[in-house]
C-alpha cells in the first residue's frame, strides 16, 4: 500500500486497516516461527506498513487536537 493510498483513507478506514494489517503481521510471524517462510522480507514490509498506518492516524489525531 502506497502513501497516497493511505492518505485517501478516511479516519475509520485507516484505523480498521491498521488493525487488519497488525493481525496479518502476527499470523505471518507465527507462520515464520513454525516453518520459515519463503520470503522473510514480507515480515519487514508488513511491519513498516503498520507503522505508516499508525503514523498517519497519529498525525490526523494531533491535527484535530490542535484546531
């Protein structure tokens, strides 16, 4: 998911997407611990996506609080 796609999401969609991606990351980590996945870079990419989603949510929250 690109940053422009993240910016296009509404606040509710953003939080929902962050929750879904965090759950997917947990499953990916569990699967990797059980038997190594073919491409472990997927874990890093998923972790970064969760961070980008949470960062945008925090930016929006702080922007609303400062108004």
